[in-house]
C-alpha cells in the first residue's frame, strides 16, 4: 500500500502553546508520512519550541486577511473558477454564509480558493487540526479539488462552534478524532456517522519527559524561609481561571508560607497583576512570561505543587485535557485542578491529585492548603499521577491510532 501525501491545515504554525500538535506532526513523519503544512496565520510567538526544528515538512502560508493579498486571492478565484468542484463548493459556502454572515466566513472561502489553486505537489489527502476555522477552509478546498479530508478536534474549536456547523462537517469528513471523552461524546451525538468519530488522547512524548528521580524537600509551609513552591503554566486567558486561582490564594491562612510562579503570556496578565495587588498577595507571585520547554521542565522539577483552575468561559471556550497537567504529572509533581472537560480523565481526587469544582475559590483554597501542609501526601499522589501518565498517556499510542485510521482509508480507496 502506497502512503499518500497529506496536507495538514493549521490555524497558526508554529505556536508555542500547541506543542501537542507539533509532537503529533513529528510522530507522523517518523511513522513514514509525507506531510505539507498549510497555516492560516503566520507565527507571532517570540520563542520557538525546539521540536519545530525537527519537523521536515514544508510550510505554506495562506493570506491571513484577504485584503492584504488581493492579487493572490483573485488568481485563486480565476484558477478555481473552471474546476468541476468550484460550483458545489461555492453553494456550500453560500449555505454557511446565510447562517453566519461574517467577514470571517468570506475569509475562509477565500483562503480555500488560494489553497486549491496553489495546491502542494502530490497532495492527495487533507487533514485539519481544529474543527472550526481550519476545518472550514479544508472542507471548501476538499470540495473544489475533490480530495478527501479528515479532522482532529480539540477543545475551543468544538465548544465555540455552532451545532449546525459541526453537524455539517462531521457529515462530510472521512473521520474525526478528539482528545477528551466529553468532546468525543458530544461530537458523536452530532455526527450522522458515529463510527467515524474516535477518541485519541494526545499523550506525551515521554522521551522528552524522563522520569524525575530527584527528591523534593518535605516543605509544609511552616517556615517563612522555605516556602512551598506552587507552579502554573498556561496562557493568561479566561478559560485558565487565573482570577479564581488568585482569589483562592488570598483565602489561604496567613501563617502558611508559599510562593507562586506563573509561566505563560496572555492578554489578561496585566489585569491579573492588578488583582493580585488588590488581594494583597503580589509579594508571593512571580510572573515569568513564556519560557522554552527545557526551562519549563526544570520548573516542574523544582516545584512542589502544580495548579490550573480550568473553567468554562462565557463563550463556551474551555480546555480539553491541558497538556501541562500531563507534563507536570510525568515529573511526579502533584496537581491541583478542576473538574472541567478532560481533567478528571487524568486526575482522580485523592488518588493521584486534587480535583475540585470550577469557579470555586473556597474549594480550591482548601485543596491547596491540604497539598501545602502534607508533603508525604504530595509525594504519594505525585507518584500515582506519574504511573498513570506512563501507562496511559504515551503519545505513541495516539500516533499508531492515527496511522491506522489513515491507512484503513487508503486500503479502501
């Protein structure tokens, strides 16, 4: 069976916050896949993850905004106009546009025209990462060039997309995978072909997160000179719940000694710093900004507790299963998090971590206090968390699953 060249459509590439996608792309290349990457946006991160330098696939950038490259879009339209697939693609776009009258919808179709016109040599399959914007561009291009497509859905893209749009895409894609059981159940409920929706945890490249054999000090928050180190890694955005976390910190007993380190950028960072000052806890906090993975790994190993107060944002946006929880757990670092989306699929309260209701700073504060005061419990739960990651969240399982899904399609063709 001859492997086919897969065109992978991404919203942005490379992105520091989407190393799970880069990890998958590299895994597929190592499994023998020939990939070409198509990005709807150019990179904006100041730092670059080392894994992106290992990926060999060429990258094609579509016009981020159509008015910035009008001639390129016009050439795409002229090139596609006479293709047999143009008319059905245009009618599909019109049907979507009637239900979503927006510039974004027009931009998706324009980007699809450019992709279909500037088709990478040898491209025989389309795969979209995220079932919202990238999948729209992929679906239109699939119709124009009559090439089948598949999709990886994650979190925000599922929960912020209208049901009608998800139903349409699930009806037309050859298959879709998603990374949490909650997302899997929801997509299956919308799909006319339940058997085409698959659960596939991203997992972790455990070769990059070796077992941590070091011993953490038995700190219990009683010594002002040796505070318990609490770490969080994540963008400062609504769904990460950092305002809830800060309010939880403010509820901790005054005789408890701790320090908090945040790694990540995000538009809410300024307002969070103001909130920390208002709550009187800013002296306990260090805002580190974005760091490279090697530095993040070092912070996992030098911290005592990891926390992430995941929540559902007003627009429905939420995490799936945050990779940082899997990473922290792989380093025997006990995690304190919330019962949102896929978090309980990794962490079980009292068994291998602490899981509390979201939007509840009081419950979060109690869990943090218990974790701070009990170093032996931290060690026990952290060891159990690592055991679960190494037995159930190896990314090679996901790569093998994806490889099988692709190959089964190609055998049938």
